[in-house]
C-alpha cells in the first residue's frame, strides 16, 4: 500500500519504535518524517529530535513548543504514534490546530491496563488500535489488531 499524504511518525525510541516499524511494514510513504527524542536511532528519513518530557513540567513545556514548531513547518495530514509521552503534545496540537488524522497504536506490553499516554491519546485519535482483546474494555471504540505485532 502507498500513502501519499504527508505523515508524521512520532514515538519513543526502543520498544515503541520497534512496534511502530512492525505495524507499518508494507506501507510505502511518499512523504514522511520522524519525531522522537535523541537516543542514537539512525533513521534514513527526515528526523526531528525533541525534548523528552519525562513527566516534568519544564520538559513538557519545552516539548510543547518544539512540537508546535515542527507541526507548523511540516503540516502533516496524518500523525501515527505508538507512544509514549514524547508524542502527546504532537497528537493534541496536530488534532486541534492542524486538523491532522491521528492513528495511535497502544503498546502490546500492556495486556490488563491502559497506558497513561493511551488514555489521553484515545480522545484525540481517529483510529485507535489495541493489540489485546482485553484492552477493549478500556477503549470501547478501539480496533483490535489481527496479531500483526505479536
């Protein structure tokens, strides 16, 4: 499948990045860019590094302004994320001020309870994907994956 709309892929490095790569396997993006915090990830495509919020007020405020600046420059039509907290400002700003379509993939590591990022992102998402049937009790409008990440 080929996606022509400008797409922002935003994630935390490590497991979230791995889940996102696996879930998007087979999709060819004509125009995409990545947003994460610096961790040594080597990505061939355009990548922006923003401040990791770490649940701290000052870091979250800095992340907010960095996210807004990137959104203003790139103007994505679609934002896809697998979490975590680094993505929330981009998701919220992207939805409210840039009318972007939001796709969020809840972490497969959580089987019995939702993540904090997922709880917030759920309300801004056009498509919310869970990877375990048990999670649908927390996210009634979520789509359950067909095992593409297991």
